C-alpha cells in the first residue's frame, strides 16, 4: 500500500490529518474490494471491479485537488509520482476487467 504518511508530512497541519485519513480510507476500500472481487465470480466480481474503478477515480480526484493552485497541499512533482502510480493501478484493473469478459 502507498505510504500516505510520508507523502503528506509537508502539508499544512489542519489539512494534513483530514487529507491523510481520506486517502487511507480510499486505499483501504480499494484493497477490501480487490480481495472480495478476487474471491467472487461472475456478475458479483464485475460489480466489485466497477466499485474499485470508482474508488480509483476518488483517489485521482484527491490527488488532483491537493495540487490545485487554490490548495497547493502537495508539490507538482509529488502529484506526478502519485499520478503515475494511480495510472498503473488503473491499467492493472483494466486488464483484470478485460480478462474476465
């Protein structure tokens, strides 16, 4: 799992703890959905994979919001690192979804 603590340590204090909690919750939800989908078959698996895709979009939105000029909670460099990792997760999820069709 991605270490959000190390990546959010330079944020302003009020936002840091709330933002870190939201990120950790989204990552935990994705992990839980991944395990459930891996253990299920058919329509239930497709539904869980779709929910994982939604959680991935939530994570992407958190990261995009954190780098926005209004908030500037993370640096553009950190945004790039996170975006690459989330895109790789998206590619793996997309491949998994296509292989089940």
